[in-house]
């Protein structure tokens, strides 16, 4: 359960988030991810998302090639 002081902090952050610049938002996300969650930083998550988007685009291209008969199904399954 969230304590009263934690709840006040969350409300304060929520109320001030709209006034943050993009750079300040990124800095806050980085600090939160490292301090609170001990997880990856915002830039690491952004890089991972970009990698997934690139992989999805490559798979779309491979699917088109497969449908055109330019590559074999076995090659597509290797991804």
C-alpha cells in the first residue's frame, strides 16, 4: 500500500509533469528507472524499441519476398 507521503509525492509529480520540457522528462524517466525500479534507462528502452521496429520492418520485407517466391519458407523461419 502507498503511504500518505508517497501519495503526496506522486500527486506532486503528476501535477508538475505537464510543465516539464522533453529533456527534463527524459532525465526524470532515467532517474526513476534507475532509482526506483532498478531497471533499464529510458535511452536503453528507446534503443530496444527501435531495434524491434527495425526487425519488424525487415520481417515485413522478407514476408513480401516470400509471397513473391523470391525466397524460401525455410529462410523466413530462420528469423
